[in-house]
């Protein structure tokens, strides 16, 4: 198997979100409709996505501040949702597929079916076998900050310390340095103010030397800051993602691929101009 291993620092990559769920916070889940999932993924590719991230379980309950938290799903449930979509997309999609899961058995099966990345919102802390899957498959793995209790101390210090802990554990368990991508976990177990502060100081994560993924698209930090519902968060999402790009995010995980790609390419074009 040829392992997906791009130069994450060469440009900004856009990861399109494909929720094969019925209870996505953003209201864009396609449920069990494989045809609709394939159609949406192909549209993301056409719109300029570099990666499609497929998730079979809503992560709403992992925010301490979500009132409408969804119930946890079994590995079997996730596999029934994601494997048919991955199998179908492998026949038609030319960009890599990422599997959004914290369960090692789901990650292993998804990679075997054709996924090229693992996106773990618990950073290997919910399933002790996740690092073994990453080691054995050699695929990139996204390790995110998360917490059951919320962040009570200085958010930037806690996130840096947590990401250091889990990335060091990954290395100790045989995951290669170049496989690791880190994610500050905007909106996960964080207040609106903490999420904004973390976004403001995103460059603090460069201390590790890992690529940074930013997932802020349509999140409550945008809704609460601008007082807008989820369907009106495009402008705020673009602003937050451009800020992330300018502060060193390598990957932007988004719902609105076409608009984000255009914003990214515009910023990159300006940054690439010669000096006056």
C-alpha cells in the first residue's frame, strides 16, 4: 500500500467534512444514503478539496457545552455507516479519504477498505489500540485535544501540555514523527472565550514541529460570537479559517469546501507575491 504522506507545510490543505450520520450538529448528515454520500464527496473534490473526512458518529456529546448531546454509537454501527461509503468512493474519488473515529477497530477496518488517514478526536486516549493501528498501517493520524471535564486552567497552556503528552505517547508506541498531525480541538470542552483565545494563539502549537489541523467550521464559537444560527455561519467560518491559515494551520477541516478553497487560494496568491 502506498502511504499518503504529503508535505503538509508546502501549502494549505482543505479537508471536506462528510457526515454519514443523522445527528450532525451542522445538519448536513447524509445518514445511510450511500449514493448521496458519494455525490457529496465527488462535489467536494470538484470544489477543490484535498481530502474527504468521513465520520459515522456525531461528536456533539464531546463538547461539555452542548445541550443536545447525542448518544454514543457502537463500533458496529460506525462500520455499517462508513465502510459502504469508503468502498464506493474508492471506485470514483481520486483524493484521499480520512476516517473520523476514536475506535481502533473502526480505524483499522476503514484503512483496510481504502482510507488514508485517521482523525481521532480523542487523540488515542479513548482506545489504547489506536496508536498500534497507526503504527501498523503507517497512515497519518490527527491527534486532537479533548476533555471530559472541560478546561479549567489557562486554555493555551493546557492544550499545549495535552498535545505534548499524547504525541509523546504516540511516538513511544511506535508512531513515526512524520505521521502525526495535531488539532487544538476548537469547541471541544471549551467555552466560546476559550476557543477564541486558542484560535488567537494557534501559533503556540508550532513548538512541536507537527502540522496543525484547524476545525472551526460552523462551530458554536462562531454562532455565539456572531449570534447566528448554524446555517448562517459561512462568513464567520471563512474569517476564522483565514486567520488560522495566516497563523500556520496546514489543514482546514470544513463544511463549505468551494468557498474555503477560494479564500485559501486568494490568501496564498497574495502571500506569494514578490515584495515591493
